[in-house]
């Protein structure tokens, strides 16, 4: 007699907040989970870097994520960014929020559909313990780095530089610039050099940034 597998499958269900908390503690340790859940991280730019950073941090149990971007999901984003084809045209903060709520429903989220500028950065980032720079524009990167280092010296800043092309992933590193400023990437590759962005290498850099954030929250500078 052939078994009816459809009857043997357990129905899907949403785990409770306590269940998800216990699962995190089992894998990551109670002390680490406590520190992560008490932290607030801002992700500035929700493209290939930012969308992957946010998902990694949400999975790790960071208590609150501030998600900031002024762009819409485009079909050209889908090969490396954490969006779905059905979300093309949506504001990135809204689309990423929807996806994150499916992954980490009990995390606290704050979204801003606007451009980060030297004028509004302090207000947008005031609640963050750690700030992630995840822009794809050199001028925007420089603006955020300068603004945070000059006006918010008590914040940790994790930025990125260089993740384009097909070079080895081993060339992507995390470098400590100052006590509160870290840069991830290969430090040299740029899409303006005629080379493109591919998902694995962008995700590697995003993973470096997310891990740097987690280590800073845990006091593992």
C-alpha cells in the first residue's frame, strides 16, 4: 500500500516569540541573544548590501532595525538584492519590511522612505547603536561617513568599499580604521571600472558587515 505523503506532512504554523527566542538561545547562547535583542542597528541603503545585512541581523536576533532608502525595487535589483519579482515597483523599505516580517516577525522595525543627507542623518540615526553604510554612490558614502564620524562620535559605523567583479571572495576583508569605524570589502573594485556586481560577492561583503555589527554589539572588537 502506497502512503499518502500529503497526509503525513505537518501543517505549517507561525512559531511563538518564546519558541523563536529559545531557538536563538540554543544556537547562539543566552548572553549573546540578550545583548543582540537590546541593540538597535540602522541600515542606510537597502540594495545588494543593505537588504542582505538586514536579513542577517534579523535572523541573528537584533532587537530593532532602522531601514532607510529612497529607491524603488527595480527588475535589475533582483539578481543580488533580497526582493521578489512581485515586489518590483515597491518602495524598498516597504518591500524589505514585508520580507523581514516573514523571517523575523518579532523584531522591531522602523522604516524611512527618504534619502539620508547631512541635514537629516542625525535625526534618522539617533536611536542606533551601530550604523551600517550600504550605499552604492561614492558621494553618499563619503557624506555618511563624514557626518557620523564628525557629529556622532559615540556611534559605531560599519561601511563598505569594493565588492564588484569576479575576483576571489578571499580578498574581501574587514578592516578596523578607528575604534568605532570599520570598513568591509576589497577596497579597490568599483562598478565604474566596467565590472558588474554579482550576488555571491556582494553577499560576502554584506556578511562581513553584518558579522562586524554583531561582534561590536557583543563587545568583540
